[in-house]
C-alpha cells in the first residue's frame, strides 16, 4: 500500500502474461537497448536511447486519468459495481525525427546529432457493460494535440533515415505492443480491479516516417500516396476520385511478392505490381493524413504558385533561374513589407498559417499583372480556406459541419481550377500532400471522425520541450529559399 503512493509504481497484471516481457511492475526508465548484446561501435551504446517499458507507461498514464475515468463512469450512470471488465482504450502513437540536437557547449559522449522521439496519447476510454450492446465513451482527451497529453515513451539519438538503427531501437517497442494486443490489463481504478484492452493507432507520423515504417519507396517516388496506389501522373489527371486501399497487411503481402517475384517479371513490372512496396514493413501505421505537414506542404505549393503568377509563367515555358529568383525576391519583399512575414529557410507551421490567408493573397495580387489571374488566385485561396478547417478540426462534425458537407464539392472545384487555370504546374505532376488533401480527406473523416485530432502536433510541440531540456536552442532565423 505504501508503494502505491509512490509516483510511477502501480500494481497491475496482464492476462495472459505478456510474451517476453517481465511481469515486474516497478520498472522506471530503462536503457532502450537492454537485451541487445553490445557491439563495438563509434557511439557508446549506453547513451543512445532511454525508454519506458510500454505497458508500465500505459498503466501510469491510465492512473493519471483515474479521476476522469471514475467521473465518466458516474456521469454515464455506470456505477462502480457494474463495470469491472470491458474497458477499451484508444491509443494514438506518434514518432518524429528531430534534426540538429547537438550540444552547443556540452562535453558529453559522442552521439549522432539527430534524435527520434516516440510518444503516445490516450485518446479515449470506453466501456461495454456486461448486458449492453453499445460501447459508452467515458473519457475523451479534450486536447489531443497538446504536449501535455502526449506521453514520451522512447528517446533515441538516432537519425530517422538510418533505417537499421531505428528499427533495432523500436523493435522491442513493437514487440511489446504486439504482445499487449493479445492480452488484457488488470488494474485497480477507483478502488476496483478493472480489465482494459488496448487499441493502438499509429497516426502521428509524417509521410517520411510512414513510408519508412511501411516499407514504401521514399516520397519522391512515382507512387505518390501512402493511402492509395495512384501514380503521380494519374493523381494529376484525376485529382479527386481515389479511395484508400493501402494497409499494413497488404504492404506485407506486397513485400513478399517483391522478395520472391513469383511470376518472374522484370524489375519495372514487379515494381508496378507491388506499387512501390519494396522493403519489409516494420511497424503498423494507420493510413491517414498528417494535418500539420499537410498545411506546410500545401503552403509551400501556394508559395510556388504565387511566384509563378508574379512571373506569368502560364504564358511561356521554362523561365531562366535568374528570372525565377527575381520573382521570388519580389514576393518575399512584398510579404515582408505588407504582412511582416520574414522569409524562412524551410516552410514551417507558423509561416504556413500566415501565408494561407485571404489577406496574403490580396498582397500577392498587387504584383500580379492580369486581373483574371488575380481572380483565379483569390478563388483558389477561398476554396482552400473552406477545405482547411475540415482536416484541422479536432471534431469537424461539431466544429464545422457545413464545411464538412461541402468538402467534396470544394475539392472538386479546386481541382478543376488547378487543372485548367494552373495546368502549367499540374501537367503530369502534383505534390503528395495536395493529392491527399483533394482525394482522401472525406473518406478518412468518415472512418475516424477526425484528422486533426490524430495528427502529430502534440509530439511536434513536445520536441520544443526536448530542445529546452537539452539546453539546446535550435539555430533559428534562417531565410526561406
């Protein structure tokens, strides 16, 4: 009983016991490589990664929510006695690489200058009472994208592009997660032992990480999408009508086909058969759209359209580098003067939010010579601003129901504009996020109820804290190329 009062120590058990995971409950931060035999390497292995055991971290997170869960039971009239089993917990997993986390003046051990953080958020807890048919949700995370609800599970000094090291370090986490899917947790909540099942949904990954985890080619591939099999050329012809086909199982099957080549085919035929799934999928992710990077990707695209419109590219082919540079300089100067928008090196979330406004379009229009092109730009932005809340909102059906209803219509209209007025940019090519924005949003929302809530933002904003704790300030103030 005394130990129960200590932070981080809660008695719990799994039924059946987890495979290959020790049953002890009082495990704190462990070396992420525990269980690996050490090898001679350039970075001392004991500094590379620290993590919590996944089940211990989940228990700790649930205990933090104990009051909310009990309160939820009370509100839905499920008094203590009725519900000891039938709880299910929905977990959002996020994983993101961070560049440049070097110590600015540290004398620590030699480690790679990049880090990867893996974290999870408890999205909801629901319960199915013994005699009921419908599950009742008794807790929903009100701020799923806050760094406060986003619990770190593993910190590693690894480059996210170093697939071998990344998979080696995340391997034990995947193993624990798979073991927990098959088992139930018995934990005392509100004074009674209750049984929980966990559902994991890896949605907080940017496209690069998804492709890496799911064994797909990198994002410059002709297979443009992590949700469907469309090629870049197809996606630029048919911008709106696609449906989600990819999933973890299918990627595994396709990798097997790629590996064995059962119908002896040439590399090109084989690659077309597996639609770019040419590495072994390592961790199951949920095919979705990452709202934050979607914002950034589309803003970059608009920034380029603005440049092209200032230079009237629709009238002529291949302008020279110098010309492009002068248009960009003009655009930057205008944005800085009228919108106080400093150029940034790489598009970031804040810049994207400021750029994607009707106000910014008006400012850009001052530099666009022809009135009909100005009108087209305004219309493009107007449609975009009607689409954006749908994939940003935590709960679109509540927050912007009318925009949700209009989404397909708006995206169709947007696509028509791109393929007519702006076809000089979308002839046989289209960016990955723009394709997803136009083609997949309604379907994902129908399936999950939200895109914004499942995004990686909580993890991204916690990256800032990580830097803060490392006493390491990212080098800021670079110019956007």
